[in-house]
C-alpha cells in the first residue's frame, strides 16, 4: 500500500470527500498523526485510506475550513481529481437567507 503525504495545496475534492466522510464532525488531537518526513521535519497529519493508498493530509487551518464547507455537489466529475487550489473559487450561496433591498429613503437616525 502506498503512503502519500498531501499538503492542502495539492488536496483534491476526492481526498477532501474521503476526509469529510471519515471525520464528519472534524478531527481532533486523537486523530492527528505526528511523524518526521524525509527532510527530518516534524509533520502533523490526518489519515484517510483508499483501496491502494494511505493519504496523510497535513493539518492546517485551511484544511479545517475546507472540510467544514465541503459539498461534493460543488464539483464536476472532471474536477474531482484536480487540486482544489487550482480550481476556480465556488461562490457560496445560502438559499435560506432572504435578502431585502434597503430603502434609501429611510433614515435610521430618524425615529
């Protein structure tokens, strides 16, 4: 089985999907693996497995945000293997919010 260390910049929607599936409520200290890489530097990562590969995804604040906001439906099948950092930004749309136009005639100071 191959072991691959993945930085956020090279994270694909496919790997992110696996992470969200494995850690639906996010990861905590118990899930983090610490090890030394080939450069003898300490690395902290979370692990996710496929049939033939173990991915060690480096822990970062950007990873946590990406996991929290991830939705598979935001990506096409072609984009699923591309690094997220190379994909165009998806616009966040919240259908639950009703936004009303502000009437410029109303002065909030007048009550």
